[in-house]
């Protein structure tokens, strides 16, 4: 609502950031923050939220929202009706709202307090009462959905990675600034005590001059192709594809498995790479700059997926420090300095 104060939006973002400091990466969105931390919110300052994208990650984020007494989820959107109905039922239970939408074979208006569900996310953005949205859609939809949201005057919490391409990310930043909105990317390791402490050690000079950093993010195993199938009932496959090229429906391309196709994502390099490379940048104090040179070797095996299976990248910064990003090893980040090294992991 336009009458709400800017301060209430700042409290909203503070709660998201501070709340996640008390939880691990698996539960990233607002946990419980006592009212005395920021002061009790008046009912008129309740943040009205819309959740766009309700797969496994979207459901995690939506469920975490329910722990925040200053937030009310009022609208949902997804191109898969199965996800949409599951999320709506979950919220109806949480908010204790009745589900009688048909009486005497006639549709009736939804009861007061019921959560509205939409097939098209733009219906959520059209609502004037929605203050902010949580976006947890496949990567190839991040830019379009986010830009539409900030253009509609909404603040955004968007899942990582920020975008599918560098140019898309720049367009998202430009649109957010032009509209004066707040955009938070779901890099939850920034709120994890283990990673924060490691970066504090590095930035405070406890390891001395840093020689190199290694981000072990893991590769993936190739699988055999499976036949295309009829589109499952309730899924709008053409809209799910959206800006990506049209292909027949295949279960290996949709939902969780979309990560292993360059058309929709970037494999492990943008999945876990978005987390661990961010921590490397944070520890090195490079939040606002990147490497000067990037070199690497990649390997893709024949099969159903087309992203890199195995890879080794070397990112060199202007001071000579190297960040090694590899599919080998475990899962975590190592900072190596003249006085020792520190390894941090989930």
C-alpha cells in the first residue's frame, strides 16, 4: 500500500537479513525475529507478500515467511497448478481460512483472509496491496520476473543465481535502481556463522597476505536421455519455457532438473558456484569488483544434460590473487595465506 512508510520496508529487509543469521542455508528466509528487536509493528505496517514460484525451494521460502508475525502472504503464482494448489492448501491451514469456494454448484467469492492463487505471476504484480514478492522461479525466468516486479513498484527477494547471463543481471540492477526498489539475492551463506567467521579472519589479516582461494563446488553425473512425454496435467509447459527455445516436454528438463541445461541454468557453476564464489569474493573484499582474467578447462559428457560435467577455472584478480573454481574435491571454500589456511563448508 502506498501509504506505508519507507521505514516499514527497511524493517522488512532487516528482518530478512538478521533472521537468516540464526539459521543454516537450508532455512534461508525470515526465521523468527522477536518484536523487541525492531519494535512491534502496527497492523497497518504488516508487509503484504506475494510468492512467485512454488517448487521445493519456493515452498521452503514461503514456509519460512509464516514465522514472521509482521508478514502476511496474500498471493501465490506458479505455472504448475499442482504446486499452486499445494501452496494454497498449506497457507489456508496456516492461516486457518476456509476453503469453500463452490456452493450449490456456483462459485462464491473467496472468504476474507483467503490466499489468492494465480496462474500468471503478473496478476500478483498488478495488485496494489502487494508490497514485496519472493521469486523462486527457474533461472531463465529470473530477469523477466524481477524486472516486471520492480517496474510494478515491488521490493524483491530473489533466489540465486541473480540471473542466467551477465547482461540480464545488469539489466536487473538498472531496473531496480531506476525504480528505487530494494532487491535482495538469496545468497544465504552470507548469513551463516561459519562462512561469516571465515571471511572475518581473512579480511582482518589473521591469515596474512592471501595467495589463493579454492572453491570446490562439485560436478554432476551424466544420465541417459529419456523419451519425451505428454505434458502433465496442470503444467503450462509453453509458459514454463517462456524465453527459452521451445522443445517438447521432457521430465529431465523440468523443475529440479532444469539446472543441468544451459537453456535454463548453468549447472553447478551457477548453482553451488553462486554460493561459494560469493564467499570467496566476500573474503577477498571484492564485493564490487571481479577478476581481471578468467581461464579454464571444461568437459561435457554425452547424455541427457548439456552443462559442464567437470571443470577447472582460474580467476585472477588485479593484485595477483587466484581463485580456483573446481568440480573436484568436496564442497566448500579454502582461503590460503602466508600464515595458514582456513576451510569453510556447509
